[in-house]
C-alpha cells in the first residue's frame, strides 16, 4: 500500500522540531525507530526519531529534513507490546485507511538501546484512550447545549414531611452543590480552552513575523514600533509545549537545543542579530514557565548547535563574554559600519563610545563594547582610556608614511582627521 494513504507529511521548524497543532502537547520521544507494515518485509520509514504527542505519532528522519505522522484519531486498535530476546521491541497499531482503502497494521520497531519501551507503550495507550483531540469539540458542544439552560424553571415537587422530607432536603443540597461545582469546572475549562487558543494564536503570529521579517524592507518608524511591541508581547506568551526530561528522556539536550534555536530567532531579530547569553537564559526560562532549565543545560544545548544545521550559533569574545548570534550576522559588515561611524566629523574629534556604537549597531552597549574591542584587534580602531571611560578612534597609523611622517596623502583617513581637527587647534 502507498504510504501516503495512511501517513501524512508533517511540518518541521527551522531547527528540525515538529510543528505542533493547536492544543497539541508532546508526551514522549524515542530514537532509532522504524515504522514497518506487517505485510511488508522492508521498513517504510527507517531509523528516525519518533515523537508521541496528544494528537499524533510523528516520525522524523535523522537529518531532520522530512517527517511523517499518523493521527491518533485514525488508530483503530493498539495491540499488546511484543518483547523477546531475539528481536527489537515492537508496538503494533491498526490504522484506518479511510473509506477508499482497507485498514493497515503498522509496526513500530524500537531499536534504540536507551529507550524505555514500557513507558512509551503505556503513554501511547493512555493518550490514545484519552482522545485529547476531541476535548475541544466536546467543550464547544457542551457550551452551546448549556447556553440557554439557566433560564429554565425547575419542575414542581410536592412537599414531603418527616424523615423522608429531611432526606429529600439533604439530597437537594448535595445536588445543588454538585451543580455549582460542575458550573465552576465548566467555567475553568472554558478559561483554559481560551488560554490555549491564545497561545496557538500567538505562535501563528510569531511564525508570520519571522517569515515576514526583511532587513531591506523596514517600513516606517510606526510600523517598526508596532512590530517591536508585538515581538515583546509574543516573548511573554511562552512556549506551549516545552521539551522536558520526562518527555525527551535521553534525547533531552538534543531536543532542547533544537527548541532553543527556534526560540532565539525572535529575540535576535529585535537585537541586531546578537544577544547576551544571560539575557537569553532569562527570557527562555520565562517562556518555559515552570519547566525551568539550569545554566549548564543551556550551555550544553548551545554547544550542540555545531552538530545541527540551525541558523544560530554560540560565540565567545576574548573577554569571556558569551553571546548567541545569527549565522547571517557578519563581522565584516559590523566592522564596516563601525569604520563608517568612526570617520564622521564628531567621531574624528572626540572618538566613539560603546553607547555610540550601540545606537548604530542596534545592540546592547556591553556587546557594542565587545565589537569595538574586536575591531581594535583587527587594526581598525585605536583605544583611548579616559576618566569618562573607553573612547575609540579610527586607526591613523596605517596612513602614516615612515619615510615622510609629516606628509598627508589626500583623501586618506589621516587627511579627513586633519581637516576635522584643524579648527580645534586654532
């Protein structure tokens, strides 16, 4: 059978993480997983990563270039787990082929040595029985059905006296209490449902911002301000389904690395392509809510970026300051902008400070200082330490002729400096 009849292509993020559906939550990850057909001897999908979510089984190849999914709503039956000494553990599910095709029996072969097969099977059965994908529809139906129920009158019952009357009154009290609790939980469920809708909406808006960001088409100041305000708001919404040790197991740091690479794209867009590692740590933990990570986990996740094809990287300056920057961030371009700044009239007279560079480069002053020091090490700038702090000037020594030190070549940087500062000595 063609796999397209029971396998659906799944979308991946730029770092290779699965793009989750609204209200979808990741439950468990397994490595080195094959998906076979019981009627075939050749694996349909071989040696990939399997993600169990509240809605789907998502298989991702090792290079994170393609993915396929089986929606749990199409799973008709989950067979008992098969384990023996001579074969890898197998989880067998019966998948509906739709109205035009017959059902197929798919076999999930778990070859990874570090996988907890029993735990995965238990979670698969639990998630499949919970049918979480139907909860939203049921809540919506219940809300519509109960929309006009508050104004209905209760049926009249004749008064009853004696012991029977006391028992009836006690029963009515319990029924009223139970009804109040049910109404309260319905309101709470409605609030939770709305919150999930808002998180899903924020995620879609975040993807729209990322796809629409273009440094060559910045628009007017009002549009840029609105975009910046929207990015700040999206950062405060958080991550709907963060990677956890419980769900990822031995793949925790690998998946954390991919999730972090997706997360930092928005902060980097608003920070000139570079941001301090400490700031990223604070924003990332805030977005993860109660699923906090340690600084060591963050460093290990960043270190794994060298093994993945992700658009960001970890950088360490000579001073020891660590930053996360986009791979499209070019040092040559930064040095060119610093050089242009350093040859302006006021800069030739008084030099430039880290604050001046921060405004030009659109990054934090602390990072601007690191870039100025890097430009100094390349021979572009010279540093002056004054009571006001560091001041940087364009390097004029390379324009001085050792054989004729007093000769100034026209159109050189030394000539620009002489023209700009000549009035200061008169």
